[in-house]
C-alpha cells in the first residue's frame, strides 16, 4: 500500500484554531521559524475549506504596484487613465472577488508595501491613484505567514498592522511527529535507528550554544533522501546540514560542528570500513 504523502502530521490545535479564525472572518498571522510547515499548513487548510485565494510570496523587492496593480503604459498612451488600462494586482483581485489573500513571508516585504494592507483590512477599501476607490466584497480576509523577526532579510511589522491580525505560533514539532514526517517523505528502505539519530542531530542543532538558527525538519528529510539514495551517512549530513544552520560566530565552521554532533552519536555505518576496490 502506497504511503499517503502531503498530509499534515500533528498540528491538530493549530489547524482547529486557524479554521475557527477563518470561519469568523478574522485576519490571521502564522509565525514560526523556517521549515516548520507554515505555508503547507495554510494552503492545506484553505483548500480543505474550499476557499479561493490569491497567493503572494513576499520578498524585499516586492513593490506597491505588484500588490495593488498598475496602469499599462502603452494602453494609457492610447486611452488615458481608464479602468480598462489597469492591470489588477492580487490585493485588488482578492478584494473584488471576496477571496482570501494569502501572503507567504509577509515580513520580508518592505514596510511601505505592508502598510497598503491597513485600509483594506480595517476599512475594507483602498484608494488607488487615478483609479479610485475599491471596496472588498464579503469573504475577503488576509492570512499571512512570517518568520521570527531575528531571521535574516525580515522587516518588523508595524504595531498598527499587527493589531489587525490574530496570531497563531507554529513551533517545532515533537520528536515522534518529526520522525513520522520524515518517514512519510522517504521512498526506499532505511533503518529506523538511523532515521532517529538523524532526527536527534537535527534537533540538537536547535539548542546548541554555538548555533543561532538550527535546522528544520526539511534538513532531516534531505539527509535521509541522500542516504537512501546511496550517499554515505556522514557525507549526507555534511551536504545537507551546514547550509541550513546559522552560526553565532562567523569564525566557527558549521561542517566541523556537524562532525562533532555526528561523533556524539553511535552510527555503525560510519564505523564500517569500505571494502577495497578490486
């Protein structure tokens, strides 16, 4: 029997809270570190509720025009600033159609772009220059995710914007759930004790005093996929983990730290000598 992938494991409370908030037409902000499944959880919940949504992936180059829309210059030269020359952005589309605006990594957007959301969320309308007022239909709301503010390339949300959201924290899951998540993602045979030790190494990076940001479950999945695919376990860890952690000091070597964590675990695979080539 094939394994059922793309299924949320655990998170029962967070799922229930999100569904209730959406049902009450509340704007929701999901906050949690990279790799805990914020985007996956929101998308799965919206789809399970059969709600249409417009998705935005935030980044530091995102502009106000991308969010609201813009006038097409060639058409404006021909017709002037009329509605038929305006190309609607995801915010206007969601407002006009009463859809959910799903913003992934909201706090990676510049503050000026974030602030455009204020009148849409609070007064349920926005004023677009040369286009006029756009009102939100019933059903419009904003569901967003964000990384903690100490993460790289994030912009702290203003108090005014935070005041418009209900917040649901999404933390790392427990050991048993993380083991189950990785099992669900791996095709091929593997030893359970190896998987458990990989999980323990990944979890150890989150509390190590030399590491500012530890690895997520995504890192454990990467290690196991490499291992099942034939890569030596130590090499799989050294390939997958260093780029997924952030050291407190830039002078520290993340690869050496991973080696140190590996040496604290009993891995028979690492002790076995390779057979000499004939």
